[in-house]
């Protein structure tokens, strides 16, 4: 009678890259989604700092409600795994949000910190997007 021996070490090492990609993708995405969820809640709560920022940019305060809802829905869309197109649209929406925010701060003559912060958020978003695409290809 022959027995089948399985080398568990080789099985565990068979897909370490896919596992690292999955961990990196989910860690970055969950962190990003949590930050967008909190930002969305802040927008809905119409904080004084947010109202002042919108006034500096020349936007009406009610835009905070619109963006707050959009950020909350976008955060949910990023962490769901069933609807790929919805996730793509969430990535696009956040990209437009950050690029628009950076351009808005630039247009009103604010400094590099105000213009640069949304670009840093955009870079983080693109990092999660690249990880997601690589992870999907590895599966």
C-alpha cells in the first residue's frame, strides 16, 4: 500500500506572493476606507472647520453633505468584493475628489500643504488600486 506524503512546508510556500499581495491590499484598503468613512461622517456633521474650508474655496456648505454621502458610499464600495464595476467607479470618484480638491486649493492661492495633501491621498488611493489589480491577476 502506497501512502501520499505532503510536504506542508512546500504547500505553505507555494503562493507567498499572492498572500503578501492580499495582506498588503486589504491592510491599505481597509485603512483608506476607514479614513474616507470618517471624513464622510465629518462632512455630514458639518463641522466648523469644514464649513470654513468650503467658504475659503468658494463652495456652499451643503457640498459637505453631498461629498460626505459620496465618501461613505465609496468606502463601502472599496471593501465589497462582489461588484467589480462599482469598485472601479469608487476609485474613479475618489480620484476626481482628490484631484479636484488639490486644484481648488491651488486656484484660491493656498500653499503647498493645502495643495499637496489631496495629492498624497490620491497617491495612497492609487497604491491601493495597483495592489488590487496585482492581487486580482495573481488569483
